[in-house]
């Protein structure tokens, strides 16, 4: 970011001196006064997601004289706010779901990024950034299953979604409702696995009806509760929810389902962009700075481990690979991840997907 880097010894000495004097903490790569008077408004989720920012990034901004205000809500809710405000966004940067890409292109809500001010994009894959937005996280959508129950009942370890069509699993499987956070990505995965595609989803609907689902979850945490109670033996969700179930004491493991000859595993992506309605130069500078901090390898590892998602930064992903718990549930090999299915939302008519779901599933 153009600031001089300290050696580790110098950094420790400076921070120790500053803390000893009780003065304002000036962090590496941050200059006191850089963002004097700037308030950056960030549209993101609440809860632990926001707390991660508050713990690691907000202090750096405050050390430079600025502050960050959070506009909390789902990307769907924040997009509704943006549309209601006719593009005059009540925030400066926003978390965006991959399924919303066309909405943002059509609405022309985002300004062009100066990627030279987001140098951490160098640690992303080429498709994970452009001059409109950068990828900030990804999930690995998996089959989570109770290893003890599968062994007890003689159910083979699943390799595909179709393997959940087993008599001993009737009424014991949960999958996401299409309106949930993981709904579109997982429905797309089921569709492709059943032989359909973005424009022909009927094979996926037929497969879902064949599985005799117990419940459709709206929040991933519901699967954790159902594993704890013993009411489900398998579920479809992102790997972080399976990891949380294990941390809660459930004997679970993940499988990255084989989709077809080209793909094993399913990705969902989160992006971030700067609103076109943000015009103050210092705020725009702060927005680029925030996005670069979000993409820092150490922050990516910390945030991903806390939130159950996967880093997009290669360095953060490498740290995940060294974590014995996380590596049980997530894939960290870049070549393997490159074969995951990513839904092409440019070909998706989401309202049509919803309509077909409601007519076939939500009876």
C-alpha cells in the first residue's frame, strides 16, 4: 500500500514503546492521520461476522484517525435498501453474494476499483477479482453425515447426492431451502449432479423428491441442532456447519460430492465492491484499504476459521491446511479446489428457479 514495512524486531520494539507510553497505537502499514475524519460505512452481516472486523480491522482504522460503521443485514436485505434508495447507498462498501452478480451489473451500483490499492489480490486466483468486485470468502458445499449411524446401519459412505437415496435415511436427511443462504448453490449442485444445468432444473427437483427429506433448513445452525438430537443422519450444507456439529460433539464427517466427470465439490462465493454513490476521495481510499485488509492472508485465516468459510487468499488457505480440525472438513489443495463446480448465475433465472421449486418441492 505504499507504506514502508517494519522488520519484525522493529515492529515489536515500536509497539512495545507505544503501548508502554499509553499512546495511540499505530500499526504497521498504517499512518496516524491517514483517515482523519473519515467514517466508512460497511454493509455486512451482524453477529460474529461483524465482530471479526471489530476485533482485527476496526482498531487499525481507528489508529489512522477514521472509524467504521456497520450496516448489518443479509446481502439480500442490503440490496433491497440499495434499490429503495435508487442507488444512493446508505453504505460505502457491501458484501455481495455470487447469485447477485447480475443485479449489480444491471443496476450499475458499483464504481470501478483501483486494483493497485488492493495489492492482496495478488494472492487470489484470476477469476476471483476484476475492476468491479473482489472475492472475499468462499464456502465448500458438502454432504455431512453421521459416521456412527452410517456404520451401524450399513449405509455406504456417500460419494454423490444420489447415495442419500437409501431406505435407512428416509426422513433423516436435511437440505437447504432454496431461500436460505446456501439454497441456490446447493440446488444448483443437485441439478448438475442429476444431469440438468442452469436452464433445466427439473432433474434436480426430481432428485430432491426422491430423497424423502426430513426438513429443509433455513439456517445452517439448524443442522447442528438436529445432529445433536440424533434426528438426522445426513445433511447438505457448507463444511463449516459440519465442523460446528463436530465441535458440538456429533460424530460427523464431510464428503465433497462428485457432481459429474468434470466437477467434484461445489463452491459458493462472496464478493465486495464500492458503491458508485460514494464520491468522497478519502472515503474511497478508505474503502480500498478496508477491502485490502479483508484480503490479508492472516485475517483471511482468522476470519475463515471463526466463521466456517474458506479463505480466498492463498496464504490464508495454506494456514488452513495446517489446522488439524479444519483440514478434516475442508479441502485446501488449490488444484482440487479448481475442479469445484461454480454455478453460472449469468445463465440463471432465479425467479424461475424459485417458481419451479415452489411448485415441485414446497407443497
